[in-house]
C-alpha cells in the first residue's frame, strides 16, 4: 500500500512539473487566430489586411468568428465598440497582435503599445505593439513615441483621438 501511495505521489509530482514546464514554455507566445487571406478585410475601415502583414491584428468573437484588422488602432476601435462594426451580440474573446520588432504573434491584452511615434501604420498614426516594456521603451526612445501604454490603459477616447481623420468607411457591415 505504501508503495502504491509513493508511486502515485511521484506520478502526480511529475505531471505537475510537466504542466509547469509546458505553461512556462508558452509564456508570451501566441499563434494567429486564423490564417490571413487575400480576401480578409478590416471590419472598421474596409482595407484588405493581407497587404499589411506587419500590422495585422485579430480578434476572436464569442461565436468563434475571427475578425482581421489592418492595424492595432482599428482592432482597438472594434474592441471598444464591437456592435458598431457588425459583431451583433457576439462579445470579444481572444486578441492577438504582432510584436513590431520580432513579428511574432503575441497576446494583445498583455502587449505594451507605443503611441505617438514617427512610425506610421497603413492608415497613419498607430498603436505600435510590443511583447515587453523594455522593447516598447526602446522603440519610444528611438522613434519619438509619446507614451507607452498597457492594453487596459487604452480607452475609446484615446483610440478615437488617434483615428481622427482616418475613418475611411466608418465601419463595414458584413
């Protein structure tokens, strides 16, 4: 009996250790929510997103639809008001963006965003995403960024101030 309990404890320990290793190896890593195709259009401005792979952002909705955006700015506009851009009753789930330097997919809600830099996205001023605060601060220093923001620090007023003059279609309905 003691041997069975001992073996069980060892197995539980190994399973827990294995789970911790798997979780830690995925820290900061994300995958695209869907493959970007030539037909994918931003629901906010109508631009074809495949033309701007550096800037693509994605949101998965509660009904499993994946929306593609030509940049974090439009993704954030959609995030703030999904019903205004055709989400219906679906709510926002996962958010992914590409780290500007590495071009790796990262969790958009854990990213650091540089605002007001001299680097422009497909439609002008942009929230430039980074996986780490250090990378965001370095970018801001090198490219005259005005602020480094956490996702939760970005509100609709800030998004609209960046979008001013770049609304194109004002929202596509699917």
